[in-house]
C-alpha cells in the first residue's frame, strides 16, 4: 500500500503559476499510475492529469492542456503538477490519486484506490 500527501496549494493571481507536489510513502511510486483530480465547490470531481508507468507517458485533460506539466521525481518518490496561466476556474481542491499501474490511458476516479487529503488552489485577484 502507499500513502499520498499533497502540498503546494495556495492563493495565486490569474495568470500566475503553481506547482503541486504528491509525496508517496510506504511503497515505491514506480508501481502506480498517479492522477491529479480536482473538485470545485458544487462540482463533480474531475481528472486533470495522469502520469503512467512503466515509461513516462502522460495525459492532460482539455481544460489544462497546454498549461500543465506532470512529472515524476523517482529519487524523492514525488509526482509534481505544474500549472501555468492559471484561471479562476482552476480554483479547486486538488487531489493526488494512485492506482496499481495498468494501461497508459485515462481512467476515472473509481480506478484509484489511494488518495491524498487534497490541497486547496485558489486563483483570484
């Protein structure tokens, strides 16, 4: 099993950037697909970006495509999500989720067994 802890959220002005971190413990991140989800007040949880293993394939949802970069630091067992050109509609609690590695393609939240506690991202002037 793996435990996931997110960090890096905060208040950012529109057009700004933010990097979120997902630190894994209890197991090597090499075994897991990691996906960032987000949930805004009154909205359903939605997928943002995925990092797949083996290899370094990635997935980005349309709302963040071109503005987001997901990456892994294997030495520190951490997955990052960099968000650029932030918009007010990016405001949400961002969650890191893990699933035993499988197909290098998008899977919904039901596929993920391990979740972090979430970190709040607020985009506002």
